[in-house]
C-alpha cells in the first residue's frame, strides 16, 4: 500500500480523488491538506470535510494557504487574471464547483495548518510518502521552501496540472498552474520524482455519460454522489468547455489516483525537461517542454494521454468493491 497525502482545492473532481484514494485497497490516505483554488479556502476545506464524512472515514484534514505566493501582487497583469476563471454562465466560476449538496460537516479541520503538517509528517515518517497535489501548488511550495530536507522522505509528487496541447485557464495555461505559477516552478525544481498529470491526459481520459447509470445502479450514497458529480460536470463541459465530443467530462484529479492504482492508465508518459513559464504576460504558467533531440536533462515525467476505458474501469472497480 502506498502512503499518500492529498492536497486539494475541493471542487467536484477533488472530491472524487479523495473518495477513490480513501476506498482503494492499494492506497493508505494518511491525511488531506486543503488549499485555495476552485473556491476560497474556507469553502474548499468545508467541502473536503463534507466528503470525508460522506465516505465515513476519519481522515485528518489540515487547512492550508488562502491564496497564491506572489501572483496576486503583480501590478502589470490585469487584476481579473489573478481571479478565478471568468464567469462562464449565470452561476459564474462556481458553476464548476458549486456548493456541495451534502450535510454541513460535524468535524472540523485539525488545529495545525497544512504546511506545518506536511513538514512535521515528512520529517518524522518511517516510510516514504507520495504527495498528490491537485490544486494550486502553494502549500507544497511553501513546505519545500521552509524545509527543503523533506524531499528525502517524498516517494514521488503526482501533480494534476499543466498541459501541452490542452489549456483551460488562459490560452496556454491550466488552472492549477496559472493560479500559482511560482509555486509550480518551485515544485518543478525540487530534486524528487515528479509526475505531471496534464490536461492532455485528463481530457483524453474523459468519462462518457454511460458511467452515470453504473454509479446510480450501485444504490449507495457514494455512487449517487459520483453520478451527480458526473451529471454536473458533463453539463458544465457541454456548455462552457466542449471537448472532442459531447456528453463527456474529464475527472482531472481522480486520474492522479488512478495512476497510483495502475500506472498504465497514463498511456503516454514521457521523461522530459520541463520548465514553467514565469514571464509576466499571456504565457505565464505555460508548460515549456524541451522538444529538441539534444534536450536538456529530463527532470519530469509528463503524461501526454490517458486511457479512458482503463480509467473508467479503475473508478468503477473501486466504487463497486467499496460497497
Ligand atoms: C484543475 O483545476 C480545478 O478546477 C480542478 O479541480 C483541477 O484540479 C483542472 O484544471
Ligand atoms: Ca483540484
């Protein structure tokens, strides 16, 4: 069993990552840290607590950073660029990650913050831990700045972020990276194995509407939650970010967990030299990959594609076996 800490900005796909990690027999989810991103930190933390109560798992939740490291201080970029993606429809940016239709959480977050928890845990653990950040990388970057020694106990960092031919926040940027590009570059420069699950992978592994029926037929609260999440995500993607075909939706963050269960779900994983653009302009947060045949020394594993059928099968197996 792989020990992991999930770092989330709980929205709908973060929720599915928490559920899969908690229910999978291959993963020991020892803690969840929350970060700003899809929504502000109090909401992402509340959503995370709601999900841990939905699956009835007493997984500790640690509240983290409420904003980016420095991105919001720029004066030379239009302020709206530092905000959540532009309103896409009447519900605005929360359309993607609206308020969860779950009971108010009874539990509260732990009394130490996310960054302190990451440093304490990584300094005292007896076995290596995999970090799985699926939101802006602010918590992880600050932990690496305060305690660079923690890389010794990190097995791998599996990040949902970036994109080569796919983007969603700016013309060339993906939301988690564009939200805190400096944090992403700090993680990118860390001397530890990093696997980037990009939009090129999550979009190709998008799940079709057929999976809604399967989830409903489980007749469980978790299955119903998954079904509702898929309905909402397909609605939003059809309306605001139509992909290759209608009635499909990427479940970005869950693909990181699927990779931990079966790495072959990332069916085009390349070892490349990655740099993250920090130029102050339209390219900020873009993935700069050295495509020369005499490229710079590879420093990252980057997923260029995801196997949709394998991904769907992994998700359904975990949900079925958790009954
Ligand atoms: C990423 O941004 C967020 O909206 C999702 O939760 C995911 O982590 C996709 O670009
Ligand atoms: Ca996320």
